[in-house]
C-alpha cells in the first residue's frame, strides 16, 4: 500500500476512533456541534461530487437538503411512519427530484444552469412556505423523536452514532466512486463535454448520476437534520444555506473528498465559535471565504499537499485524460508562387 494511502487511512481511523469516544465525556452542546459537522460533511461531499468532480454549476443543493428534511418529517407526521423507514424514503424522494434536474443540464451549462437550478430552489422554498395544508407553512412543524431502545443510549447519543456511521460509510463510498470508472467519467465531462462524447461517455447517464448522487447525500443529511432539531421549517433551506454549502467546498478544496470533510468542519467550527458575536459571525465568514478565493484557490487540501510529503488525492491517481497539448509550431503555408506552380 502506498505511504500516502496508509497515512490517510490511519488519520481517518484515528479521527473516527476519537469521534466514537466523544459521547462518553461530551456535554449535549458538543454532541450537537459534532452531529452538525457530520451532517454538513454529507452535504459538502455530495455537492463536491456534482460541482468539483462532474463540473455542474448547480444551486439546488439546499433545496434537496430541504426536500430530504420535509420528506422525512412529513412521512412521520402525516402517515405515522417510523423514522427509520421515513428517513430513507425522504432521501429517495430527494434523489428522484435531483435526477430530473439532469435533464436541463443536457442543454444548459455554466451560468444558465446555475440560474435554472437557482430558480428551482426558489420555487421549492415557495412550496415549503405556501403549501400550508401539507408543509404547515412558515411556522414549520415538530417531528416525532426517534427511540433507540433497547440500545443503552439516549436520543442525542443514538442520533450521534447513527450520523457518525452514515457519514463514515458515505465518505468511504464517495472516495471509491471518484477512483472508479464513474469518477473518471465525471472528470472527463467536467473538463470537456465534447471530448467526453467523442470518447463514448453518455452525458445524460453521467450527469443524471452526478445530480442523483448529490441529491441523495443532501436527502440523507436533511433526514438527519430534521431528527436532530425535531423541527422542520422553511428558513433552514434558503439562499444562505446554499452559500454556506458552496463555501465549504471552496474552503476545503474543489475536487477533493478530504477537502469536503475539512471544509465542512472548519466552517461549522468557526460559525459556532462566533455564535455569541452575531455581527462578527458574518464578517469573519465573508473574510474567510475571500481569503480562500483570492489566496488559496485550492482550499485547505492544497496547503496539506504542500506541507505533507506524499499526500495525494485519489482523483489524481485515477486521473482523467490529460488535456491535449497544443502543437509547438504550425506549418507555414507555401509561397504563392509554389502554390501556383503546383
């Protein structure tokens, strides 16, 4: 096993071990923050698959987050479904909606795709607010609290361990995706759709897969979020939520699963540390984002690569096809006399 892979695996195992022991000595607030980080890691990883790997500039991730939360909560409230059944069902609803967004992505790209998905996100927010007979409108609704009996844990601890297990499994799954044929296809689509088609890559299939995976991750995160708060309301899935998730990907590093984890953890910790200083919270958040956009465009992962010898991203080993190099010189046209003589 390469040294970089072994080092990264050992770091991950150590972090998971520490996280598993956290409930033994942490107070409820620390558990809440850790659980929040796990949820935003899921959101950041899913968004990075879509944006960083597949290159689809979409602004619907907050809407998928909300659909997962509302789907899970409303199935519990309206139909009496237990959480452990409503939770995956809510994620599948978000996935189905995400798959439909791949259709406009076939004809739209860049700014036009961003605007169309932003319009969809705003429409989703309008539905959450105004379809009061189903969504309970602006006031939101409470969700039933899941019981983890007969396990010897309370609700906070049980949900913490559930979120931890799901987060670790889905980060591992995403890491395997980007090193597979699917990941290479994503990267080829991101770098050049024309080149991807010429290589036989099915654009509809892989764009739909990227949107579906991103929506599934967001739906899972939404279901966990609804249970963590035991409450669902529209303001949790607005434009700021969209900016927050994009910031996590930028701060951590586009096209990096490890960057998604680091970006989510960094942003949530900064916001929580500044929670008592409401005015400073927005200022520091904006300043942090500007620093990374201007001076550290590769995110936290780029700093790690510079200072830890042998650290490589699986993406670079799996690799996409390198861009074709331009010719070093162009042949000169023959003189007019020679063309006429010939």
